């Protein structure tokens, strides 16, 4: 289904992106999908107005807390921050929401493995910082996400920095600080990319593609040659 894409929402600010417009109507199945997604969560008191008596969107106006809408009433994203949410982030169900482009779950209480956001291949932004995720992130976790521009996963995660992040052609902001990532930093060659790898356990040398970064982005526990 063709989607109207509104201004791109980032955490705590809005930036404009150049996206095409096509006539479209809201998907009638999206409310049921969001209700199903809500059922995978715990401590959902902040989402008490998520119910099927009203649609989640009325044009750009959101009727359900934390739902970002486009002009045609499609669900464009979820901004579920600082809500004390836990449970499971059901990416299988979110992937069925055709027009969804941004997800933010910053500062909640999710645990376990990082959710498989790669199932939602058209995402522009993924914001997962300040949760309690653990375990290694697969090297191919972001494979095929060619529209992804911003990733925030600070204060989560171990293992190696996923190599698939280096393959995202329009990635401009990557925040992986305050994790326990180990090993060498892969080479990032995206134009205009800004990174933050501070306070990890990385080693080796800083790749040539990142020599223009602020030195503070590599500060902390890591050891570089």
C-alpha cells in the first residue's frame, strides 16, 4: 500500500526528510495489529487509551498515546518512551503495519535479546537506549535495512558491533555508547555519519572512515592502538 510519509520524528526533536507523497487511506487492520502488539507488553498503564472504540489516527492527529500518524491516518511510528514498559517487543506484528517507519522504546524496562528490528525493513529510525537488553547482537541484525538513518542502542548490548551497520547506505547517526561491545570497530564509510562508541570494551585501531569523528566518541574503557 502506498503511504504518505510525514516529517521524520527523532527522539526529542523533529527533522524533515524528503519523501514522496501518494494518495492512500489508513489500513483498517492496523488498530487490531497495535492491540495485538500491546498484548505482548507488560505494565501498559500508559497505553490505556489504546482500544478499538476509536482509530489510532485521525489524519495527523494521534488518538492513541505514543502513536505517530501521517496525513492519511496511517500509523507512521511509535514513540513509547519513559513508560516503564516491559515484556516482548513483537516485531512480527509491527512488521505487518505497512507504513511504520520509526520506533522508539527509550528508557523502559525491556530485557533479554535486542528485538529483531530487521523484520521491519523499511524503518528510518530505531531507538532502544536505556533498557536492560543483554546478549550479543547478530552481525546481520540490520541487513537489508537500506532506509535506516538513525540507530540508538546506548546502555544495552554485548558482543561485537554488528557488521551489517556498515552496509546501511544512508545511516547518519549511530549511538552505541555505554555498552559492553568488544573487538575491533568495523570500517564505516557512510558520508556524514556521526557515531558514539564511548565506554565500551573495544580495541584495535580506529578505522579510516571514522578518523573525522569527535575523539570523545571513543573515550572510556576501550583500548586503541
